[in-house]
């Protein structure tokens, strides 16, 4: 019964997501603009959304952050003050910054102290680096605040691990994380960081184990998206789809979910759903190259080779030095039996990188389809020279 209700909700949310395609969701647009640093546009989009929806915490919080970044401190205070800080205690840091911006020292200290009481918080050096705090950094109250011990040994250990991971010092990061697990049994964020390290080392099975442990401790959409991607790489397509659908129930406006789920649908031969997901993503990110490439590959996998060829053509116009786009368009031409066009694209790719065994092999195949056996043999022999095992059988059969 619970499963029926869950998947009924997914169907409802999917139908709602189709309506989003008809008209851009101002909250999604505002979030994208915020991530791009377009804070004035963020505020305009979220003003529209909040006016229509009356009161939406997420929109008000993002608008407040945009105002804070524009140094509109009074406006930021007004927005953050509308939010229940018991539900969103991390906002105390943003309120502290905003109050510091208007030189209200008492409120700054009050909210910063509340923030520092949290178990998950930024390191001290990151907090004091915010420019707003420069207004009160020389005060007695500021010195007294930082004279207290706000960080436990557990927190310091986790911060060290994050710091090492951020500079790609993976061995040191793992050492700190292992020490944390031995001493304190780990927590959701520790297991998530262990999963990230495993992914970096191409150990997806181990990563999946850590992700399951992390999600078991904290139902976090970010964790679930990474889990869905990991299950996909392990070819656990049905499990991956289930993971993405559950994440969608928790955050139906998160565009990383349809982006990740699109290739899962494609692998499961659910072509219409795959295209709907990637189109939704591209509706909001029309210039994002990874999304465009994924759209082309989904079209290729579904047998819509002409659409794939058209998409790769647009990418080649914009990025004429990218070998992969010529190669993939050539592969699509092969599927439509337009071998001369395939040969031209393979040749362009080889002009850019003349040591690719696979491209020589495929170019040879294209020549062979046109009954140009001598040219095919020349390409297969070059493919063999650069390590192609597949070409050896063809050389033995047709080129002696």
C-alpha cells in the first residue's frame, strides 16, 4: 500500500513537472540566477514567485542571500526574520552577517553565537573571513565570543578531512575520515565523504556501501543523487531509477534529478521519459554543454539518429576543436548508412588527434561499407598499430 501511494505521488509530480515545461518556474529560475551570481535577477524572479505563492521558505531564504550578497543588509534581515530559525538554524550565520553590515553588534553576536552552537558549521577561519564582520572585529564582545571553545575534536577532525579533500590530498583526507570512524563510529557526512573518495578511485561498489550508510543516517537529496549515479555506473538501472524517483519525491524542483534520471530511463529503453527529463533540464540550462551532449546520446540510443546528428552539428559549430563531437556524429552517420559523411567526420577527428585506434577502426569500417577495401585495410592497419585488437581479424580476412 505504501509503495502504491509513493509511486502515485511520483506520477502526480511527473505530471506537474510537465506543466513546468509550459511555463518556467520562477523559483527554479531564481535558484539558477543565484548560482550564477546574478543577484538582481534572482531577487526579481523570486519577488514574482513569492507574490504568487505568498510565503515559501526556500524562495525567501534565497532572496535574502541574494540581498546579503548585494549588501542590501536591511532587506536581507527582513527576509531572514520571516523564517523560523528553529527549523533553519544555519540562517543564524546569514543574519549575523546582515546585522554586522548595519553595525548592530548585539544582534550580530547573538545570532553568531546561536550558529556556533550547531554541530555542523563552517570552520572559524571561514566565518571570520566574511567582510561584514570586519565592522566589529576589534570589539571586546567579538574577542570574548571567540575566546570560547566552539569546536569539538570531532568537528575539527571532520573539518581537516574536508580541507584535505578540497585540495585533492586524498590520502590525508582518508586518514582523517578513518580516524573519525574509529573514534566516533562515523556520521552521515563522514560516510558521504568516504563515498566521494571511493568514486574518485573508481571503486563504485565501495562507494555504494558508504552512500547507503550515509542515507540510512540522513535522508539527504544530494546523497541520493550521487547514489543514483553510482548505481547507474554499476548497471543497476532499476535500483538507480528507484533512487532518483525517491529523491524526486523529496525535491521535485531539483534539476539534477531529471538530468541524472534521463540516462537511466534511456538504459531501460524508456525513451520518451528519457527525452522528457533531459528536455526539462535543458529548458533551464539551454547552453550547458554536458546537458546537450546527453540529449544527443539519448537520441542516439533511441534510434533518433537525425536528431543526434543535428545536435552534434550545433556543438561542432560552437566547439570545432572537440574530437568527441566529430566522432559521435560520425557514429550516428554510420547508423544512417551515410558512410561518406561518417568518413569526413572521422577524418576531422583524426586531423585533431591522429593516434586514436578506435577512430581508425570505425573509419575503416565505413570505407568497407562503400566497398573501398584498400582504404579500409589502410585504416584497419593504422588502428592495429595504435592498439586495436578488433582490427586484426578484419585484416587477416580481407587484407592479405
